[in-house]
């Protein structure tokens, strides 16, 4: 029966929406987390037309009646609203002050985008250098795409509002080392997907988006005021909104489940009549 198939299809998609809401709520306290939303579209519809002649065999339906087949999951989009800024006064913490702006991090040979500014310094005994890393262990990259690394006697870091990272050492005779964060503005959130803990992969058309200005590697004056040291961006998840959405989705799941039950009862009744 069409009704049974439609309701079952819709129930599956609503379950995915509940999973996304739960994911958002579980990341309420995750630094710089961007909430997600599920996109749906109508499944293929069937057009029912009248048969030739005065009477139609079976139930009569208007010409062009369209019967839907439920909904399909079209994907998950990241909602990029800026989260609130919390001052920490910790030298390794940074907050990006403009939405859709990301710094680059590396994991192995792969680079990603992130806004999670709860940074730290990790010592690598294999080469004897300190690396600036995210809370997930990904290494921050400079504008040349290389990890930022510092000698073992690193004393302090200063991070300017334009993303310059200035390292000073316990041996004051040693000159300071300066790196520049790679900062990128991506104005189409749908072109990034979550890939691991609070980091994103780019899936857009780089050439096209660069040409129309929706993908920009920021340089010069465009970087002014983008970075704040000693602060963290909070998650943009609103618990009240997520709870309201969860209740509404649960009610839809309940009504869809009843539709499945009714359709099953009708099918049982038809089978009984046919006997």
C-alpha cells in the first residue's frame, strides 16, 4: 500500500533529524561548534489520471491527482551564526571574530578548516619541536600550509588581531619567531562538512567560488580584527530552540507511527474481506 510505504519512508527521515538534534544538544559546550540542520525534499510523486471512457475501474480520482512517496534526506547543512565570545585570558586561546572565517589545521597529510580556538602546545619527541595544536591534536598551519613549530625552550606566544603568532623563548638572546595563521573565508556553509571533532572538509568548487568571491584566503587589511587572543567562541546551539524542535519532531514521529499502524490495520481488513 502506498500509505504504508510513504509513512515508513518519512519515519526513517525523521529519525535522522532526531539524530541531528541530539548531536547539536550534545555539543552545547563544545568550543565554536556550529549547529546543524537536516534538509528534506519530497520523494518522487506519481500522477494518477482518469481512465478512458465514462467510468474508471476502481476508485474514481480527479485528473492529475499527485500521490507523494514520502520525503528523502537531501543532506545536512552547517549553520554558521557567530557564537558568543568568552574571555579566558589564556595565552593559547583564540576566537575568530567573524562568521564563516576559519583557520587551517593539519592531520597527517590532510588539511581541514576549524574555528575551535582552544589551542595548546604539544612537544613531539621525534623531532624535538613544540607544535601549536587544537584540542583534538590537529596542528595549526601557517600561510605556507606548514605546521607551526617552535624550539623546546618556548616561553610564551603572542597572537595578534591579524593572526600573527609571535613566539618568544626562555633564552632571551634567541630571536622571536613569527608565523602567520592561514585564514580563509567561506561564505557558503553548504560547501563544508564536518569531518572529525569540530573540523571541516571543503567540498565546494574551489575555482568557481574563488572567482565569485565566496571563497577567499584573507590577506592584508582583510585580516584586521579577525583574531582575539585569550578568548573562545562558544557553541551557537540554543538549547531552547533545539528542545522545541525535538518535541515537534517527536510528535511527527508519533503521528507517522500511527499512520503505519492504521495502514497495517486497513491491509489486514482488506485481506480478511478478500477471503
